[in-house]
C-alpha cells in the first residue's frame, strides 16, 4: 500500500515507541524502596505466583561502539568486568528471593544488552544455573538471548542450550558493506551464516534476526540485497525496526546524519522490505515484526493472545517482569522501576543490600485503563474498551485520525485500518493523556515514520 506523502509529512512527528505505558520519560518517579517492595508483593500474590515471573537481565558491555545504537552500554575490551558484574546480578536476584514469600516460578529469561556474548560461555552458564537452582522453572518457560554474529560462538550456544535457552535473536541490522561502515558494525554475511549454522547445530528451536530500515546509505536496492541474503538463511522471525535518530541523546549518531533517508524515502525502504518479506513467506505480526507460518508468535496473533512488554512481542502474559542489571526496567503491573545506568553505582548499591532504582512510577487507574487500550491497539489492532473516550480533549484528534483513514470508530470500538498500521504509534498517542502535558514536549522521542 502506497502511503500518501501528505500523511507522512503530517504524522512524522516525535512520539513514544510504547514498549510501556506510561513511557519512561513521563514517569512520576514516585517509587521508594518500601513502596516498590509493596507493589512487587502485590503483583506476585495476584499474578506472579500463578503465571510465573519473567526476568530481563541487562548485560551492558560491548567491545566496540555501533554508532546507530540507542541502548545503554559500556564500551570496553577488558573482560575483568565480567565476574564483579555477575556477582552484582546475583546480589540483586537474592534481594527478590528474600522479598518473595515463596520460591518463584520462572516463566521466561531474556538476556539483553549491550552484548550478552561479551561474557564467556562459562560465566553465562554459571549465572543462569544460579537463577535456575533458586526457582521453579515452568515446563513451557521461554529462555532467549540477543547475540552478536561476530562474537557468538558455538561454545556460547551449547552452554546456553544446556541451561534451557531455545531462542537467539541475532542483531543483523543490514548486510550492505557501505551501510555497515557508516554505523560501525561490520559483520560479513559469512559471519551471520556461521552464527546461524552454529545455533542450528546447538539445537536452538528458534533463530531470529533484527533488521533496521532508515540507516545511512540505505536504498531500496540495498534493502532487497539484504532481504535476499536473509532469505537464504530463513530465520523463524524477523524484527524490521525503524531506526531511531536521537543524536541529542546518542551523539555518535551525528557522524552519519547527512546520509540518512528523508521521510517518504525512509517509508519506501520499509514498504520495499515488507513486500520482500511477504514474498519470502513471512507474515506480519505487529509493529515491524514478521514470522514464518507456524511460529508461536503468529499463532498468538491469530488467536488474540499476543502480548507486548519491554522485551517485545510475546505469546504469553507477563504481568510480572523483573529487570536485573544496570539500567534494567521492571514492570510489576502496578508499578515500574528502572535501575541506575551507572554500572559502578549499581554494583555498589546492590552490594550493600539495596535495590538500585534511579526512577520509577506507580500506576494510577487512568494509567491502567490507558495501558490496556494502547496494548490492545499495538497487539490486536483494535480495542473494545469504551473508556478510551473518557478524555474529551482526544475526540478531535480521534476524528482527524478517522477522517485520514487511519482508524474506524463504531460505538466504543476503535480499529486500526490497513493504512493506519503505518501510523500506529501516532494512534496510540491519541490516547496518551500524559503526552498532553506541556512538560512532555520537552522529552526526546524518535520520529514515528
């Protein structure tokens, strides 16, 4: 579907990505250690003890800087950092074990970063073994990690498979050499092929790729070239993300600013990639995500069981997500908390027996209603919640979205149209009462298109 240029110009504004609601910059930062413990226990009693808890573990180290990257990371080649950081992770996990009234059921683990495979295979195995031995791992628990094709070894994959990992997401981004040079992430196709082959040898059930459109020097031809090579390897899922350009936050992005595609050109890159993926047999799941037929995530989409959290789309409900590590975010349904980004401060605070939170947010009833509406739209493309129109100031914006053909409104039902799927972040923003606050406009978000 060709997107009209006037709509791209109108809606290509800075809006949140909605991996959570409220989005992190708009949190009220009203969480102290006592209130956090109260909310964790409340969520555990209501959700966690039944459905289990999910863990996100942030491993922040990278041995080189990818200039496009918007993650919280620390660049170093000194692997002496590994043991002290893993000790801090165990200390933080011990805090939760002391707090919870029973041995926790574990529904998922995701290792993110940074570069998780910066850590040795033995050290990763040791960490996960420690967590497993203090938990009840549920029969259908999902363990996954983010891998860099250049340094994910067969040893890493065998060690992680041994402790329960079944899925790896490789950060491929793009396979054109000129693009790779610009973003300082040079990984030949042979390395991606090798890493994929190693994951297959190790017995991984799912191999996913992360790709990005909107990078410097990308053209429709380079996108097709990348997709053609990806098709030779046939990963289970593909996340085809929009590049988030926020150089005021990540200064390294300024190095290639002049080579970035413009609005309509960037959208054409996505449409080209999407058409290629569909021709390759991949089906669209949600915002920028695709999977082959039979994939669990696609089944969840088709049956209305798709969920979303800080780790992306999931096929299971995760009302209780605990983040371990510097900058890691926890979501316990009634509250959010983020650990400090300062690695040394994080290690010091958890070593002294404290949670290392730098910011947080307690959910109001309005927040809970709004979150449900936004997650329904992002996951299912529709919401039947009449409460979405409880704020009258949104009505004009909703009418504009309907007039532009992005949504349909029938009674209390709001549905995203095929055209509107390109603007789902803008549609979600219409229900974001916190974004109406003048102070919200001072925060930096990436462009929608």
